[in-house]
C-alpha cells in the first residue's frame, strides 16, 4: 500500500487544557499536571491506533508547542522575541535567548519514550528545525556569547536529539520546517531561506545515508487556530530549495492549495531521486471531514506526477501545533485521520498496490 503518516499534533482534551491553566495559576502541582499529560498521551495513542493508521504519533500532548517544546522553561530565554503574524491578525511571539550557554531543556526523545509505553504500532517523532530555533538569537547579539557559539551548540543539540530518537526506535524523525515558506515573506531575496537550508543541512549531513532514510522534513504555511502565516507565499519560491535538504521523506502541505496540479508539477520537476513525497490529502483548517473517496482522488491525482513507489499521503499540518489551540476538536481530527487511512487504501487498490 501507499504509506500514510500523520504530521504530529492532536487537539488536547479539555481536562488537560484546564489543567495547564490551573498549573499556571498555582492550583495544581507538577505531578498532577504530569498525570494529565500521561493520560492524554495514552488516550491519544489508543484512538490513533483505532483509526487504522499504520504509523502514529503521541499527538504532541505534552508539548507546549511544536516549536518551543525543547526550550520551554529555560531560564535564559525571554518571551519578547520575534513576532509571527497570522492572516487573521493574531500573533505568536517566539522567545528570545538572553544569555549563553544554550542547551535543550526537554529533547524530543523524552516524549518518544513516554509514548512507547502505550503504542503497539510504529511511532514517528517530530522535532523542531535548527533553522526555527536559530531565530532565538537576537539580532543585537549577546554579550559574551556569539551567534557562532550559539549555532554550534544548537546543531549539536539537534543532532543528539535526532540520533537518540533513531536509536530508541522512532519509525521516522520528522523535522518541522514551517518557517521555510515564512522566510520568503520576511526576506523576498530568499537569502534567509538559503541560510535556513544550509543550517539544516549542517545537521542532516552528520547522519549516514542509511540513517537519513528515517529522517524527513515537513513544510506548510502554518496552521494555528483558523489561520496560516504564509499561505500567500508562492510555493514556487520554496520548493526548488526545499529538496536541497539532505533528507529522504518530505511531507508537503497540498490539500489546502488552490492549484494542486501546479504544485505537483513543481514537485515532479525538483524532487530528487530517492526522495519520497508524502502529499497532504487532509486540510486540518477546514472543519469539514473529507470523505475516503476525496482522499483517494487526491492521492491518485498526485500519482499522475509522482511515481507510486515514491508517493505517500499525510495531513497538511498538525491539528493543534500550539497546546492552547482549541479551534479544532479531537473528534474531528480522528475522523479526518480515519478518512486519510481509508482513502489511501482505496487509492492503493486502484494503483494495484497491496
């Protein structure tokens, strides 16, 4: 069959969201919050397995956000960093590093180990990209801690995180590169994009070709609440550079694109031999649940441009990349994933696979 995988996050249960608020207000203890996290992870894994998905995640239930999980709680960061504006007007502000040295507080393999207690099918693990975390370092610099020192530490931290996830048995490690498209909005010359590609490759090149078969990259224009931060950026500005990343698996937002055929042609023309493309067939921002037949047709459309042996399906993005995002329900997320799994199976049958 065509492989099919989720991206990562699932909306948190109401009890967990309330517990996070209560913890922030000092009404519950850390052990009580940890118990809520553990319960949410266990329930999410059970429900993801029930969809029939051959690969699952932990739903990122215990992560503060997909981008800040590794640094959340660090004492040498400040919340007043780089603002990221979304099309509906809301803003997420990235933290700012205030001093060195830099170390992760909670690397992704910690979350993987917790999820492995409950999972019975392969688990993938999402990690934040080095390029996203490079934005922590302030433009004005930090006295006594150079940008070069910071980037060296960052690269070492991410290499260690990915390597431990692979060693501990992650099916695949997915690097979230949502800032790729955004970088073109911030810098139309694409110098920032090229610097991001170079930085991420400094991490990826530390792994062998065999190890990189289990490493992937996810791209999308953001998906927070009901909005995106860079869907207005032409995909043609990103995709040629995206496939320069030294990874094997690429998870490409596609279902929500207004002209999927144009994007598929770009992928056909620029993806490199040996790279597998997981096309987005589910739009998390659309509250309507896709039918299996719609998923089938989207997968078959992609098969007209990408050979089936290099094709897979996925969701455009996670369903709740930030822990406080309640714009989608858990039920909708699981229904959409169930449709993706069923529709991918239908497409596989038409293609003569399985």
